[in-house]
C-alpha cells in the first residue's frame, strides 16, 4: 500500500485539529467550525453545500454532481459525521488529541477513525473523480454534527427528504484486519434510559434506621435486576419481534476470530460460561441490556448511611425485527413494576432508534463488493455489527440500500485515548472510494 500525498495529510489534519466535541456545550462553536470546513471542501470540489440549522448542531448538506448527464445519473448519498467523542481522560494520550501526530505508520488524533478521517476519504474520492471529469454518480453529502451525542437531526432530515438516492455509502466502520474488508448489513438499535430513585427526605443513619427505612441504592438495584440478562438472555418480554439469522448467515460467522480471542484482546472477561462461544450471536443478533453508570450514597469513604437518592443510566440494544418504541415501553414497565411501593421513581427515555437490516443480495451491495475486491484483492464479508447507527434505519425505511463499511482496524482505539488510523489506509480508502463510486454508476 502507498502513503497518501502530503497535501492530503495536511487537509485531513486541518479538520482533525478542530475540537468538535458535540457533547460539550462549550465546544458548540467548534462543531460549527467543523461543519463549515466540510461545507467549504464540497464547494471547493465544484459542488454546492450549505449548513442546515437544527435544534442542536448543524448538518452539512451538499452535492457534487456527476461529470456527465447528471440528471440521468444515479444518485449516491454519502453520510459521515464531523463531531467527535470527548478526549478524556487526557492523561491517557501520548500526544495531544487535537494535534494530529504520526507514529510508526499510525496517525493519532481524536476523530481520525471515528469519523473525520473516514468522512475525509469519501470527500476526497468524490472530489478527485470530479476533478478528472470522471464522476459517474451524483454524490449527495449528508453530514452530521451530533452523532456522538445521540442527536436525531440527520434522521429527521432523511425522513423528510423527498429526493432520496439509489444507494448510500457510509465509511464509519472497520476492517477485520489488514486486507480483510467487511460490509455491515445490519445494525442494532438502542433505547437509552435514565432512572432516578428517591426514598425519603434525607440520608439516614444505617445503625438507627437500617432494615426499617427504604434505601435508594437497594431500590435502584432491585429495579435494574428486573431487566438484566440471565444466562446471557434478556427477559422474555424484551425479546419480542427478533428476526433470527439464517443458518447460512450463522455459519458464515465461523470465519471470524473466535469470541474468546476477541474478548481476550480487549482485556475483557466473558459474562458467563457460554458468552465466548455465543459471542457473535449475542452481539449481532440478540438484544442486550447494560447498565452504564450508577450513582448513590458514598462509594469511596466509609460512611454508614442509607442513601435517599440513587440514579443510573441503562440501555437495551435492539436487533432487526424489534420495534424500538414497543420494547422501550416494555422495559420501562418491567422496571416500574419492580420498584417497591413508596419509592419515587422517575424513568426518562433519553434516546431511541430501531435496528436496521440491508438485503445482502441488493445490487448495490454486489457492486460495492466488486469494487472493493478489485482494489483490495479480497471480497468483503457480509456481517452484522453490534453497534447502533440511527441513520441506517432511516435509510432502510426509505428503501435506500446502504453500504456500511470502513478502513479502521480493531486496534484503532475509537472512543478511547490514542485513537489512531493507519496512514496507508488513507490512500487505500480514497482509491477504493473512487472505485466504489465508479461501480455504483452502473445502478439503474
């Protein structure tokens, strides 16, 4: 693989230096600055683009038209996001998160893999073809500034969009390893809750009132236990609607790295005796409930109190076939019914999005596989992914087949300190993106 030209690295570094952390209100202006960078790039490539204001952070909507007969050419939607995760903990970084640094063939920076670097690849591929007069499709860029903070604006935009497209391309994923590309044909959905418990007026002395007065920590644990998995499976009411994978699809997972090795590589321990063996079934095709944070009482100092308040964040990942609103309602019911009488319980649904499933035999998928195979020399495997991407479900509703893939590697450290991206994958991604756009020009 070849190194990218220095001018490409300088362009990408400009974008990476912008601390566009959408979850931090103090960085709202930086999110706008990143949006303007993307807008200006599309315009410089000969396209049209504008910022679309939303309740939170702006979208960038633009288009680079086909070089010939654009009114008759296929239209490809290209999605990516220019916001990033917070960089904390800062002491975990070996170089500043917003100062792109190359070490040992890796480019280090927050957002370089998720997703600024991969969005840049799509932008660059389309711009180069346009400059050559060889872009065979209209590329509609719909870029998001709040993907990392649970925003819904891109979904709202696509739902209202009347033009649509013949296919969508998203570079926001990873390869299984060098030279091992994949297309993710399904994503899980998510319903995310905040639970707050109050059990009285003030904290109480556990010696005087323990065993008689209600303890908010106990109540919270009791509520959460009603939805947590047993032996790897969530409660039956939370399994409604699941579309089970075919035997053929399940068998194809055998070529993937064994679940035990995937867990070990991350320093993780199996949740139960069958978790490693069932790793792909559980992360691709079954719902999962997880508690993301707990707060109540005094967990550090020795303090014998009955906590009066406790709270937690908890979510359920949903799989194709499940109705996110129906499952969210069922999950809330289970938690409320588990609360003892007298406890004041508030349950807020913070975000919800359905799962998505793309037909593996769709012509766009086949054309995409052909393009990747020509450049990389390996045909992408068609697998599911355990994460959630709300835009996928919005595209599925519109009947737009989506190629969700990417050039990150398992060691890319996304959402962690020292996020990184192989330098040579910038050039590989651009060349593959160009071939992908050429291939999708065959769509009717």
